[in-house]
C-alpha cells in the first residue's frame, strides 16, 4: 500500500467554524507533512512531524493546529480561519531519518474554502 | 539555503513532439532532486528522483532527467509527449542530510496541442 489518503476531499467552512482535516498512511513512514497550495503556486510547507513529534513549524498562524496521534495519522485542526486561507491542503509522508530513499508521497489533498 | 528555479512558466508542445522542462537549483552540497507532476485539483505524483550515481535517471511515464553538476541543472525530458501529459510540473530539491524540507520551484504548466 503506497497510498496517502486525505479526508474530506472538499470542505467549506465559515470563519467562526472549527473543523479538522485528516491524513492517513500505512506505509510505515515516520515523517508526515502538511503543505498549503494556492492556485497556480507550488506547495508551501507548513508542518513536519518526525516520529510523532513536531519537528518543523514554518511560522504558521495559530489558527492552524497540527496533531499526530500515532505514526499513521496526521490531523490539521482549523479554527477561526480567514478567506485567504482557502487553498488545497496537501498531506505527505516519507521514511524518516537517513535511509537513502527519502521521497515524499503525497495525498490527493483537501480543497478548503473559507466563506 | 536551497532554492529551485524553473524559468519556464508555461510551455506548449504538439502531441508527439519532444519535451524538455528546465530546472536549476542552488545548494552547497550534492542535493537530492525530484520532479513531481500535478494534474488539476490533484496531489503530486513523483516522476523521478536523483540521489547519487548515474546522472541520467529514468522515471515513470517515459520521462527521464539528467543531473548536470557543472550547470546546477536537472532538466526533465520526454521524447514524445501524449495529451495526458498536460499538467503542472514541479522540480524540487532537498538537503542530503534528510529530506524534511523539500523546496519546490514555481512550476511549469505544460499544454499539449493536437
């Protein structure tokens, strides 16, 4: 199984709502990532978890709160978002550490619209 | 800091013609280099990667890329494109001390005309 799954595929939320994005992989990878991608732009790294610990936070606003409850799951909790947060949110995973084969596998993304 | 430049924002190619997408990187040591493809509204799919060894790497869907250290380049090629190759292509670089930080180029949009 070389798949990263993300739910939901689409999400529309108001600025006062609380919602969560979910990401799951069963490849035994120990690094998981959240990216944000605006239209016609490359993905921008938001967070990295390595061995279930947050290792990189790219100065993301606190209205985005990541969580890694176990080695297969990654959540992104959303609260009080702004319309400019509307984007495609991509999850990825990779073997952590020095393995010589560190490619990232991406999920299909969640298309988020903030109204 | 590592960086990637994709000089071509948009390329149009006739179906059956050859393709070359350019990628230049900036990194102090030997980088890890990747090409990803993204269809509209979809996630990214890895086409190929270079870590070490043979500088000409083969990927999926008939793509290949050549690492040229002297030119800091990692250009993607395909001898004959198909309409299904129309997509956004991203070159990316990671440090050779682990790939926690993957830096993407701005992307090249490929249009195929009949």
